[in-house]
């Protein structure tokens, strides 16, 4: 791996590299779908993200030439990911630790938005599909009225009293 | 304990305030020192090394590094801010960790007043009444937007969020009265969302509790209504002199017809007033925003009756003045 | 002595015609176009500020209603921040001087540069539409759920800010590539003027932070339109999460505002004390350090917002950490004055004002980073005073200094030095009179964004309002002598200050292609210990 | 500096040589991609926070997405990335016809992606599995399932806009390639669009497992 290509020759990646990487990406796609069907608890998330990271790295290093190009581009790219990680990480230091001192401040007072009250009030609409949400459903009875109704419910949350 | 105010700080009204002030004053002296050092040197150098009239440009010394000096001005500030951080964090913990035996008062912020409900069942609006020398825990939430509960004399402040509880606490050792502000911008009435914290001695507090549910005994309903008009904050949005504020004036409306925002008309009678207090969004007078909060649970039946009597009395006055 | 006419080939005259200006890809002309834009925004925001101060002259309603007041402080904030101060030094002055300072013919992507100006204009128009439609009353922070509930024009204002973000991103992107790829032969990283380092650090923040503002404002608009439930508590969202999103951009944005100002001050102090910079590398690296650490301190805007205590602790610690590089800069500037040959033309006066007022702004920042003290000071006038000492006492003082410094380079003519000094003194006095009392009333407990106030604070408010008038007088004087110098000013010549960076080696105003010949770097930009270049007009 | 590759027709006056111009364009593009990562980053942050707050709801709600359609779309996008990379490779070898074929394939695959996405969206709209206040579906257990669909539509919607933008750029490249404006000496625009297209692919590589597989 050359840290910097010679001044004015451009690197031409061999065809078999592109095709090989492409095949690997497709294989990893199949793999991640397959793994997701095995219940591993928390590990499902970790494995899925690990495979996605490997796939993304292959794209970045070979399709986007980071492996051959000036290191500066790699730095720019990783800076983006680093600052995103810092953003999410620091935000979670707040969102996950709010109940450190007082358990009652950690959770919302109402854990369902007010619009679900009126959704529940019309159970006949989707009731029979409960439990099998993705099954090819044919009837949609979402009336425009009900949507408008939710729009109006500026939803004053439950009082502290 | 010295509770008087200084140039920079208001009086100290809570047990945590002196600790916060000590750190504030440390910061103040530290800042004053560095400010004087920096500007003093800048002025001295400016005078000492000024270019005199007609003096030709000359080469100046090549001073670019001084290891000792540079280490000093990295290390000393680092130590100082380290002290500030630890000291500030300790104080913050004191403000955040609520004593176990604290008495809990529920605080609700809404546009644009505060309401308080006490463990004994009493309620109050814009006036938090507490016994002296007893830790008070505030369990706060908002009905609409974010507000912030701020008592400068206590050095406490915490945002009050909709759909979430937040907490604060204080212990006011001496009886007295303190300003209560809303410190998070919340709209038209933000600057009127102010109240008082009344710290009473234990005995006065018990007296207050027993009489706090203002019964209106010994007053005629209109007088009692006039008191409620102020204490329940109708006054922030409704005038009695004909001026339109955030809401319509109370003067001369009783028995008259008003046009609602949907164009229909309604006569202002007992029922309409009662409905407007309990369900303000139902019939909004044309030209006004539907911003009034409900007073359901905050006003008792006989209190609403008294308010109605008060509004009626404004009607009479209006007729007498022969407008 | 300077010749008595402006150089024949200069970018102002060549090519001619309005169309050639509106379609220009010359970074100098785009800089001037930006300068016009930010001046209009500054005057507009300034008028809002004067109205706000007038209202606060006495308790109760003085000249307006509470709703009008709320809209005015919102417009003052949004106009000053998004339309004026963020593009001020980078896009207006930076565009003009950056390629000149590194010996380049232009920025890397001239057409993108022009596009970014047009995006600025379009974004401005969209934002100003909200004024025509009745104004916005959320404050420039657009906190949810207030911003999702209010009936005022939140969408057009936030969409305008969203569009303006792209302008800022493109400027930053352009500067990064320009500094990396277009430096003249021999212009190594450590021979760059410190202004370039500061602009480079600023550009890093612009490209890293602004996209988050973009997505935040999109989410806010969608929250208002469709109640998507990310930020609105009534829909299961979290308003404190909005604050994280908002401040992840808006705290680094504070450094977008101040870092280029620090760059200008480094140039001014070195030039006018005729001294090489003390601690060039510490100043350069501290710019980059501030840019990077500045991303990790946003939570100090949220100490009382309901964020977790452990987050507050982490953010407080990191906030103190970012104070160190700022302190290093101040000490380095101070030491640069030592054994110099200091003269006090208008730009240098502004640099000295900066040293004084930015120091106050920085030191009061320590109060606000200290957890327990911030609980008392948060959202009071103490905060208002603090950030005006940094933004006006820092950035605007630096902008005025830089404007006077490069004015003869931009237009080839000198402004009236006597009036320049008079107005600088008036602005300094007016500024301190306006904002120092706000520290006192703030720590006494006066909350910000109050239309009305309790009588205890009356005298402080009165002093502050009078100060705003003094400052306005200073700015009006400045406008007058600057504009009249365009026609009547003395011909400045290439190098009226005897400065050493590259922009002073070309003509004033420069030719359309900046340098007639590829500039050769023979000395560093601050080598006043090695080189004397005579001023083209004598010192006063 | 260099002189051999100078290509006067495409060299802008402020660059010293073609190499400097190409490197500038590339750095500019990478910085642009960085801003794209952070733009999507806000949505990834929202996803992470709400998933952590409502893990059960996310788990229940993600089952409403069709893994087969999502999987096919993943395959389609990865393939289009390969063809895009090949388009550049052929231009480096001055094989214009093959470049045109590869760009056309990329464009078609992008179209296929959007068509599949369209059917997925229509199905969701039909069921009322929509963002925010338009959510009317009642078959998902847990707190506030509308937030999952807000996040789903935001992330895939923003990604979809990027696919549409990419298609425009590829169509523009096709027109220019046909006119013979690129060669092995100058093909920077194809390279730049390629970088962008790979990023769009890369983002989908994360969206697919996060939304369809693990919720």
C-alpha cells in the first residue's frame, strides 16, 4: 500500500478486486439477514452493526479508494464519524442517566401521546389485525377526520397533581 | 449568617446560598485580579513601548518563546480552573441531592402563573408558602411549555418541563419574602409569571394552612371574588377597566352578548362564565387567542360563584357610571 | 509616498457593470458583496436592539406591547447571529483576505463561493419573510415545545436559517480546500499568517457543526407540521433532546464567531506593535484546539434544563478545559506588545478594546461554567452581558479593527484617522455602559427576555439604555467617515501600515488576479525583527 | 510542479496545474461527504436515543417492515455501487462505451431501488403506519410507536432524496460522457459523483440492519 500515489499516475484498481468486494458485500448482506433470524438478545444488535461496519469499510477503502489515496481524505472521513460518535455518546450520557438522583425525573409522566386515547377509542378499525401487523392488510379505515383530530389535540400532558 | 445583599448578589435566603456566594466571590476576586493584571500590563506596555512622534520604524527584538513563562501561564490557569470545577461540582451536588426528610410540594407552571399544592391538600397560586427551617422538595411539571422556577435569593433555579417531573429543593432558615421568577422564556406573559415565596415561622405556617382555603366567610361574594380575581391571577389577562389584555376585559360584559371566534354569539351569563373557567377553549371570544388554561381543580365551586358575583358587580358599576 | 491615483488595473473597476458584479467569481468582489449584506443585517439588528433597550428604559410597557417586544428580541438574535455575525468575519473579510494572504489567485471553488453568497441572500429573504408575515416570538433558540405551539412565523424563520447554513458550509468547505491546496510555493503551514490559521479552524467548525443545525431545523419544521414526536413532549418527544441538537451546533457556532476575530487581533497586535508574534505555534494550535474541544462543551447551556447530573459534570469539566487555549492566546498577545514599537491607529485601538472586553467576556465565562454558580446565573442578564462581551466586545471589535485595517486594501483609500479614533473611543465607552450594568442586574437575579421588570433593576436598565445610544452615535460616525472615504479618502498605496503579510505586497485595490506575478515568500508574515517595510503613508 | 497532465480545456485559471485542481476537487468532495455524514448523523442520534428509551416498542414496530423488500434493495444498491466503481475504472482506461454502459446500469438500479421503496411506502401509508400525528395503526404494542415510523420515514426519506439527487448527477454524467467530454486525463466529475454514490450506498448499509433487522 503506497501512502501517497506518485504525482500524476492514477491508481487503477484491478477488475477482480471490484468484483470480489462486490461479492463479499452481497455475501455479508445475506449473512446479516440470516443472523438476525437467530435470537441472540443484545448480540443481535452488536453482530448486525459489526457486519454493517465491515461492509461500509470495504466500500470506503476500495470503492472510494481510501486504501490507495492520500491519508488526508481518510482523516476527513473518520473525523465525520468521530464527531458523530461524540454527539451521540455525550447526548446519551444525559438521556440514559437522568434518574441518577431521583427515580421520578427519569421517565415521562405519560408514556403514550394523547392521540392514542382516541386511537384506542376506535378499536373496531384494526382490532382483528392485532398481533400480526405486517400481514398483508387490505382495508385501511384511517379516516381523514381522525388524523385531523390528532392534529388538534395540542395535548396538554397530565397535570402534576 | 449575613443575609444582606451586596453589589453583585441579592440577599441570601436559603441554607445553600452562602456556599454559592463564597464561590461567586472567589470567582469575582480571581477575575478582578486577572483583569487588572492583563489590562494593567497592556496599558503599561502601550505607554512604555509607544512609537514616539517622528520616530522611524525600527527592528524589534525577536521574542517568540519563554519556556518558564509559557509553562506558568498554562499550569496556573489549569490548576485554578481545576479548583473551580471541583468546588462548583460539590456545590451543584448540594443543590441537587434532596434531603430525605424534605416536605414535598407540587409545583405546576403554566402560561403564565405558578400553582402549588401542599401535602395537606391546600393549594395556592403565585405564592409559595413554606415553613422556615424545614427542607422543602419541589416536584415540578409544566402544563404547556418549558418554564423555569427561579428564586434569586435562594440561588436555586430549575427548568419545569411538560410531561416530565423535575425537582429542586431549598431550606429557608429565616421568615421573609422572596421574589419568584420564571427564567425560561414562555411567551407573552413570561415577565408577568412572577410570584413570591413566603417563608413563615412554623406557627404562622400552620395558621396559614388552616385558613389557606380561603372560605370567603364574612365577606360578600363580590368582595371575595375581587380577592380571588387577584390571588388566582385572573388579573394578569383580564382587566376591570375596559382595556383588552390577553383576554377580554371583565368590565361591563355580564348580561351582554359577545361574538365568538366561530362567528356565533353568546350571552355572558353564569353558565358561560363557569364554562369559560373550566373549559376555556370551548367558546373563545373573537379577536382573542385560545390561550387560557383551565382552572378545573384550582377553583372550588363557591369560588367560581364568587368570581361570577364579582364580574356582575363590575357590570353594575358600569351602568351607574352611565356610559 | 503613495502615488496620487488608484492603480489602473483593479478589481473594483475591472470588469465594469452591475452584471459583472452579480456574476463575479472573484473572491474579492464576493467579499465586498458579503460586506454589503452583513452591513445591512447589522444595521437592522442594531435598530431592533435600540428598540429593545428603549422599551426597557422604564418598568412596564414603555413603547410597545409584550408580544412586540418578544418578536423584537427574537429578530435581534436571529438577524445578528445568522445574518450578521456568522458570515461577518469569515465570509466578508475572510473571503477578501484569505487568498491574498496565502498568495493564491482565488479560493479553490470560485463558483461555489458565488453560489454561497446567493444562498446567503435567498436565506436572508426567506428569514425576513417571517417579519413581513408578522414576526417570530420564540427567541433565536427556537426551544420546543414553545416553537411548536406558538402561532408566529417559526417555519419561514427556521427554514431561512436552514438555507443560510448551506452558505456557511460552502464557505467553510472552500476555505479548507483553499488552505490545503492553494498556498503559494514556499508558503508552508507555519509561514501562514495567524488570521489564516484562525479562518482554517473556523472552517473546520463550519463544516462539522452546521449540518447538525440543518437536520435540527428540518426536524423542528416537521415537528410543527406533522407532530413527529421527536422534540414535542405532547407527542412523546423530549424537549431537552432538542436542546442537545440545537447546542451541538450553536455552541461551536460561538467559536465560528470568535475564532476569526482572534485571528484579526493576532494580525493587528503584531503589525501595530511592529513585533513578531510571541508564541506563533501556541496561538495557531490553540485555534485548532478551541475548534475541536469547543464541540464537547455544548451541555453547559443546559445545566438547569433537566439533563442528567453526570452530563452536567462532564460538560462543566470540558468547559473549563476550553478556557485554557483562550487564556494562552490572551497572554501571548500581551507579551507580543512587550518591547514593541506601538502606534495607536484606529485598528490598534480596536485590538486593545478587544484585549480588555474579551478578557471580561472570557473571565465571566468561568462563572457560567462553574456548576453551582451557573444555577443562579443561568438565563439572567449576567448571561446576556457575558455573551455580548464576547460577541460584541470580542467579535465586533475585531471586525471593526479588521475592517479599518484592510479598508485601504479593499478600496485603495484611507478613512479619516481622527474621526476613526473618536468613534472608536465612543463605541468603547458606549459598549461598556450598555453591558456592564447587565452583569450586576443579572447576578442580582434579573431574568433575561423580560418585557417588564421589578423596580429594583430600574437604574441598571436605565444606564444600559443610555449606553446603547452612545454606541449608536459611534457607529453612525463610523458609517459616515467610512463611506465618505470611498470618494474623498487619501490614496493609501500598497502598504499604509508597513505590514509584512502578502496582501500588502500587491496594489491597493489589488488587480483582478490578485498578484501580477507569482508572489515569492522571502520572510514570515510577522518577521518585524528582520524586515522593515516603510509605510506608504506616514504614521500619524 | 507537474506539466505532463495539464489539460488546458478543464484547467481553471487559479490552479497551477491539473493535479492541483483534481486534488482540490477531491478534498472538497470528501469535506462535503463529511457534512453529509453529520446531516444523517442527527437522525442516527434520534434513532439511538429513542431506541434506548423504548426498546420494546422498536422491537415490535420494526417487524412491520418487510425484510425481503429491504434485502432486495440492499442488493440493488450494492450492485449499483459496483457498477459505479467500474464506470470510473473504464474511463481511466479510456473505454468510453463501457463507461456509458456502467453508468446506465447504475441509473437503472437506482430507479429499481426507488420503485421498491415506493411500494414499501404505499403499503405503510395504506396501513396508517405513518409518522407523528398521521399514525393510525393500532396493532403495535408499546409506547408511542409513531416515533419509530417518524424515524423510519425520516431516515429512508432523506436517503431517498439523496438517491434522486444521485440519479440526476449520473444522468448528467451520461450526457457529458456521450459528448466525449471525459477521458483518462480528465474524469474528475465521474470520480466525484462516484464518491457521493458510494456514500449513499454506505448509509443504506447501516439503515438496513438498524431499521429492518434489529429495530
